[in-house]
């Protein structure tokens, strides 16, 4: 799902990023780590990360 952002062409994007920040910091870190592990498991990240994740 892609969010629709109704801003003018030259508006600052910082306010949009602040509005879209929906996770507290601990959950954001956990999400990022799990997302990187998923990408490594799915072979969508660089090979150095893919070798760190064991596959069955």
C-alpha cells in the first residue's frame, strides 16, 4: 500500500516523514533488523549478508 501525500512540488518533505513515523524507536530497530534478515533469507541483499543467514 502506497500512501498518498498531498504536498506541493517544492514543499519540505521533513514534515511528511515526521507524520509517517509511526513506530517507537525500539520497535523500529526490531523491524529494521527483521527486515534485513528477511531480505538476506530471501536472497535480496548483498551476498555478504546472505551467508550470515542459514538456509534449510
